[in-house]
């Protein structure tokens, strides 16, 4: 009797192990593919979606199956002066702005479990939105970037164009591309575009300072638009940039 009991226990243990192994084997596995969009190489869940070229500078990847939207604008063609893509990206960042969280050591906005990450540089910008935290983590862990440095584009600054869009959206919707470009030039003459010059002072439009939240880290510089409420932070040591509305 005792021997039969031991045999039954062993059989139960073996069956349990086999059940666990079978469940792990048949568990759905996410397969990924690599896309390239304006210098960014990104791994996304496999689907039939492809990056759509709106114009030479503006590209969109929209995967409805996996709830992923990626928009990127970069100065690939300096003669392309339609900055509608910059406005679209600015609107997506603004609409999805919420509580900041950290995923893969990067700052990500979380609005009702919709995760948004963006980067903004002088000649290159991207915004990534997904409803799946694990997907966002995989994207950020495996994303690589080739910096776009167009020739003869020193006077084009996507940071300023984006901020001009923010100001325009809060005052009037009747803005032309020509007006945006003129405003960008005027802003640049007023203040150099180099992040390294950010100090603890303010002008008619911005307040500038160092640190983030309660941290006085001198490597982190920031500027806050007094008109729109938009704040942008830049870590000079790591190169990371993040921002949003009414953040500390």
C-alpha cells in the first residue's frame, strides 16, 4: 500500500511538470520585425503595417493591430518647408501628456495606460505611443538612432518650430508655414539654440534653470514657456531630453 502511494505521488509530480512545460511551450510568443524611420531603427511586433512616407521629412508607422503609432519628422530635405508633421507630433505629445513614469531608463508619459515617449532634437524628432507597457519597454530597449545632420540647415530648428506651434495653438489656428519659419528665425536671434547656454534667468517668453524636481543636478537644464506652460528638460551628460505641460 505504501509503495502504491509513493507511485501515485510520483505520477502526480511528473504530470504537473509536464503540464507546466506544455503550457510554456504553447504560450503565445511575440515575434518582432525591424523598421527604419528617419534614422531610427526600431523593433516592433510583427504585423502587415509599414512606415508611410508623407513627404521627404515626415513618416508615420500606424499599427492598429498592436495599438502602436510612431510619427517622426527629420530634416532629410531642407527644401521641404511643410512642417505639418511637426504640428501633428506636437499635438500627439500634448494630447497624451500625463503622469511621467520610467520605462527602460527613459521618461515616458502614462495617460490611462496609454504610453507615450518622444525625442526632440534640432533636426530630428519622434513620438511613440502604445497601449502596451511591455511593447514600449521592448521598443525602447532595442531602439537605435543615427543622428541626422543635414548640410546648410543651421537655421532650421525643430525645437523652435515645435514651440512656435504650441504658442500658435494657444492663440490662433491661422498660421502659415511662412509665418512659422519667420518666427523661428526671430526666436533664434533672440536666444542661441545651444542647450549648454541655459542658465537661471528668464526673458519675455521663457524661464530657464537647472535641475529636475527636487534634484539640483547641474547637468540637467530646463526651460519653461510662460505662455504655453510647456516645459523641456535636457540632460547634458546623457543626452536625454524630455518635456511636457505643467511638469516639475
